[in-house]
C-alpha cells in the first residue's frame, strides 16, 4: 500500500513537471473573425503585395487601409485588421490586434528598426518575420501569447489570405 502511494505521488509529480515545462505559445487569444483578402493575380499582388524581407502592408476594411484597395462584400480583414509581411520564409499574415489586450481598438504597430510588432498599451513585442508571431518581450512572454496567424496561399501569380 505504501509503495502504491509513493508511485502515485511520483506519477503526479512527473505529470506536473511535464506540463509546466511546456513552452506552448497560445496564438488563439484574439477572437476568430473572417479573413478573406484576394491578391490572387499578378496585377493585385503587384500593387498590394510585399516583396523584400520586412516589407509590410496593413489591410483594414473598416478604416479603408490601404485607401485605394478595391474592398467588396467578399473582403474580410479579421478582428483588428491584417498585417501582411514578407518574412523569412515568404509572405505571412497576422491579425493586427494585440493578443494580450485582445481588443480590435488596440492595434500593433511595426517598428522600423527591427520589424517587431509592438503593442502601444502593454508594450509587448512580437516577431512577425519568423512565421509564428511569437512574443519577444513584455506581458506576452509571461502570458505565453502570440499573434493570430492567417494562411497565405499561392494563387495565379499572387496570394490569397484567409483563415
């Protein structure tokens, strides 16, 4: 009976260590809203696409960004807008709302020095260049939250952004 209690305690301790050592980043704290941006041909990608590493563009239907983008009833730009950035492995897309604050009014900005996505309220920094939008500093590291990522799919000489 004593051996059974020791074994149970040891098993519980090992499970606790295994689960607490997990470095999983939650990139789903921003509510899931529809995303559909069609840059799926050479002409659209040529005007609204991104080319060199760190090059980025912001899409927000409510704020009409970019101002000359042909938004229509089939265009959706997520919760806080969409950041399209040329990352290390190609074009990447993320929701622009801060995953710590999780509000469509608190939008990340891009630092021109290092291309970090920075929250104006909590001060957290995120890395959109690597394809995961993971936290670099601030409350986001403590909370283990990252940017919500969207899919960027090749299509007829351009790309299609969706969730």
